[in-house]
C-alpha cells in the first residue's frame, strides 16, 4: 500500500506545536476590515488551537505530521 499524501491545503493552514497540538489562524481577518473594531482585529491576529472535536479530521488530512 502506498503512503498517504498530506492534504496540501491543510499543511498551509495548520502548524503543529512541540507538544503535538495544532495551531490555526482566526477567520474574518482578510478583508472588509474598516468596519471591524480595532480590538476585534487585534484579537483575530493571534493564533489559536484547533478544537478537540476537529482534531480527528485535521489528523486525517496530515498523516505524516503526527
């Protein structure tokens, strides 16, 4: 059986931390920023962790990374 390929879109969107958790960017921080509050834009700038309920699908898309 051949090796499973890593999903190209997933490897661009997610990074794995040293402890094995998965980091992701927040949505809604690409365009139409003039109507959003500065505080909201500042919070969206930071990375966050993938929710445990979504971890199964992220791991499936990135088999060689874990």
